[in-house]
């Protein structure tokens, strides 16, 4: 058996077509608490799209062009909405006890994704090419050393640009896709009240 056959078998057993593209969802999903995840994903698409445009025209473009300034603002506010939705999503799922019924993998992948986004945000603030970015870069080298990340040179714009544009977004999209795949394969967690009623029966 080759790798493709193994992958096909795993996908068919863990992620059916109905899981990937559901036509019906449980009634309890029709709630604002389930909207925050969609909000986070939508903001992530805006951040990645605007980031690609900024990367194409170069890191100095947004300082000299009104169009560049617009896309830089879209990128910045996309990140703000992303973290706003992400924190609300995390809080909503925490208070819904969404780790029940063996869904711990969803939480672990979600927290790993959250950690990677923090480092992506840090590298983004260091690429602004202004006095704030320079001051943050100088101050940031000591925390990086303390975290055991001395190989990240906060003073090197080339290294930061590679991390921020290539490596970290790839990891974020990869982990987010795994997170969504697990949620789709296991279905959204049921409300606590409903679970208790079913246990009483």
C-alpha cells in the first residue's frame, strides 16, 4: 500500500463528505458563540490577502503610497478583528466546556495555533520600519533569549520578514485547517444541558 492509499483511507474514515460540506447543522450551532470562530477565520483570510499584496510591493511601500497605506491599514485592522474574534471564540468554548467527549485534540491544536499567531504578530510589529519597530526590536532580543529563541534575531529585518511572510502564516493555516478538520469530523460539541439530560435518560 502506498502513501496516497493510506491517506485516502484515513480521510474517508475520519472526514466524510458530509463532514467537510455539511448541508445541515445541529440546532444549537445557531448561536453567537459559534459565530466567533467564523469571524476569526474571515479575519484571517483578510489578513493573509492584504499581507500578500503588501509583500508583493515590498515592506516600504505603505510609507510612500496612499494605496499601500490603505492595505497596511486593512492588514492592521484585520489582525485586530482576528484577535478579537479569537479571544471571544476561546472564551465561548471554554465556558461551554467544549473539551468534553474526547475533544482535547481540538483544544491542543487550537492553543498551538494561538501561540504561533502571537509570534507572527510580534514579527509583524517589528517590520513596521519606524522608530517604534526599532525600539521594540532592541528590547525584544532579551525576551527572545529568555524563551530559548536566541536564533530569532529581532534586529534582522530579512529574517523577520521570512518568518512573518512565509513560515508563520504557513503554520497558522496548517494548524487552523487541522483544527477545523477535527471539529468537522467530531461535530460541534453539544450544550452542557442537553448532555446532562441525555445522561439522565
